[in-house]
């Protein structure tokens, strides 16, 4: 179990590293071509092609047959991804990548805590204890200090 935990933590660490890189690259593309929305379309096109390749090579393409039976609200996740990419592409060149990602991280902390506390969207419940709340506040404080420096 420990090896799975370590592997998952490393994967998510890499995903976290990728978020500000995505913000910097896509905001620069949007600024250089003068169209943040067009840059986002390019990003989604490349992402779609990458996902299709993973889907095909993982042998999971048959999962599409189950899609029509799923609750329609689950597809709203795509809207959140689009909102994130469009907003970070537009805001980062004006507000700074660090400032933009700081606000994203703060929003993620708040949302993740609420989702875990109440088991929203079918997530496992992880009650916010005093220790966990202190850790979250320390992370928020650390993020704030990083931005002030």
C-alpha cells in the first residue's frame, strides 16, 4: 500500500508542477497571438489528442458505450476545466503566474476541504479535525508568505 501512496503522491506532485507551467506557456501563447481563447483551443486540441492516444493504448475505448447512461451533471467537470484554462490564459499575463496560481491553490484548498468534510459529489468523507485545519491554515499562510516575498 505504501508504494501506491508514494506513486500517487508523485503523480499528483507532477500534476501540480504542471499547472503553473501550463499557465505560463498558454498565457504566453495567448499573448503572442493576441487571442487567449485561440490559445486555449490549441491547448484543448493537444490535450484531446493526448487523451485519445492514452485511451486507445490503454484499451479503455469501450467505456464510451457507458457514457449515455451517466448523470448529465457529471459532464460539468469539462466546464470547470475550460473555465480554468480560459481564465488562467487571460489573467496570468496581467496578474502574474505566481499570483494567479496562488489564488487557484487557495480556491483548491477551500473546495477540497468542503468536498472532503461533507463527502460532496460522492467523495469519501474526511472530517476536518483541529490538526487538519491547522495544517490547512499553515499551508494558506505559507502560500501568502510566498506571494509577499
